[in-house]
C-alpha cells in the first residue's frame, strides 16, 4: 500500500497513522476507520475531517454512537476529485 502522507507529518500522529495502515492491511476496503485515522491518512487536521462531515463535503461515514468510515468510502471520495488531463471527463 502506498503511503498517503509522510509519517512524521501526520497531524493525527504517527500512532493513528500506523493503526489505520494496520487496519487497512488486515481488512482492505472493509477496514473501519475513525476520524483520527482518516485525518492521519490524508495529512489533515481532525477538525478538517469533522468540518467536511458537517458540511457534507467529505467521505461517506457511518454514525452508530460514534462516527466511523470505511476505507473503500474514503478511497471513493478521494477518487471522485480526480481530473483527467486534457479536459476529457
């Protein structure tokens, strides 16, 4: 799996990044991640991921007591912003 951010620069901390990567390695797209995990993977502040959730601009999430994200949903959200060079869509 390619690293999304440099571990030393992960706002959520190296421990959150390592745990997220461990979950993804074990479960793939079915990995369940916390807001802190998503923030660490994307190199964003936890508050940014929360803002995305409240403004409905971030990845799909599950709320059952606490908020969780499936890695497949985070990937789909990231790929949704992809731009094809040359203007083809």
